[in-house]
C-alpha cells in the first residue's frame, strides 16, 4: 500500500529546504561568477548552474534521498525562483546586471594583444590566435578591437569596418554602420 502522506508530505522542515537551496545556489553562483567567468560557452553561467542543481535536486527527490516528492519540488522551486529573480533584477537594475553578467573584455586593440586582460581570463596567445583564425583572421594587424563576450565567444571588429561573429562554427561577416 502507498503511504500518500509520506510520499507528498514534508519530511524536512520547508524553511530548512529553502535555506539550504538558497545557500547552495549563491555559493555555486559566486564560485562560477568569480572563478569560471566565461568558460561555459553560449549558455549563461546561472542557467548551466540551475540545470545542474535542478538535475541533482530532482534526482534526490525521485530516488528517495528526501523522504517525499514535495521536498524535492520545494528545493527545485527555490532554485528556479532565485534564477528567475536574478534575471528579473538584472533586467531592471544595472548593478545587478554587472554582478550577473561580466562586461565585454577587450583582448586586442589596434592589432595589439592586451596581455593583462588575457592573463586575467587565462587566455594564451595560441588560444586567442586560434579563435581569430576560426573567424578568418590571420594577422593581428587586421583587428581594430576584439572582445571576450559574456558567453565566452570572441567578437572582432576589423579595421575595414567588418564585424565578424561566430555562427554555428563558421564565420559570418556583416557590415557595421
């Protein structure tokens, strides 16, 4: 016989679940934001983190590490709530946006590599040149400015005014005005 109250009731104090979810969310968010700033790719760090945390929370809830489904659902709702709140606040408030999304970082200006910025993001000369070659640039002198964007991609504006952007692994150029 199924024990419905054990299955759908709380086995842990709901406030404890919310507090645990909140502390873990912020710990991992700050860790990703400060240590792994741009290594994730085209998906925002908070989104990747949310997926990982939800998968783990859902797994615990489904496998019975919690004593009820409701415990897992509350934890998932707490994590999703923080993610939504950060997105909402970053849309409305510049200070929050600066915390959540790193600004573009110039890596090359007028054909010269900015070594301090490269060191800050642990980007080697070989890695930067490789990423430029992927966009059809063989000589640094062609580059007016190259930025490391918040999603880990490198955007390049050439001296001839063409902006190169990565699309499905192939370079695509567009004229800027």
